[in-house]
C-alpha cells in the first residue's frame, strides 16, 4: 500500500504571506466607526444686540440677526428691549466642531420711516462641541 502525500501548490505557498500581510495591515489601519468624531454639529447661540455702536447718530433698532458658520446659516428675529437693544436666539446652527472657524454675524437695523441698515461682525470660534450653548453679545 502506498500513501500519497499531497503536494502544495507553489502559487498558493508564495501568496499566503502576502495575503496575511494585506489582511493584517488592513485590520491595523482601519479605525472603528465609533471613534471618529463628527466634523460638524449643532451649536446654539443667543444674546443681546445693539445698533448704537454701528450707527450712533440714528435711532435704529435691531430687527434681525443672521449667523453664518461657513457650513450653515440661520436668520432669527429679535425681541426689542429699551435703549436700542434687543435679544435674539436661541438660534441653532451647524458649525465645524473641535477646530477653529470664523462666525460671521450680520445685524439688520431699522429706523422708523428710514431704509434698513446692516453691519457685520466676525468672531473667531474654536473647539466647540456638539449641542454647546453660547452667549454672544453683539455691538
């Protein structure tokens, strides 16, 4: 009785270490989905706004505030207070998270029986986190 020993294929023998290295490298370099931080997320802004710094010799009052993060923008109305001041927000806005960006705020002011005027302010923002609430007073 003769026993036959199976021969290994030379192609399979040569490819096995390469295949193992590719599979291992892929597993080592792949990141689990739950460890990746979101790049953009919602943040809420609120505060007070006044037109008297931008237009000191008029009687204009703030009527709208527009917030622009470069990713998202939102416009909200204001609630008038005495002395040409108003409250705005909370306004929810998607922003870049965990990094620096510029928030552009445009305020619309209105004087009775006059055309509307606008002024713009740019605020540097950094390292914000998802669902953070920020008070931002604008003058």
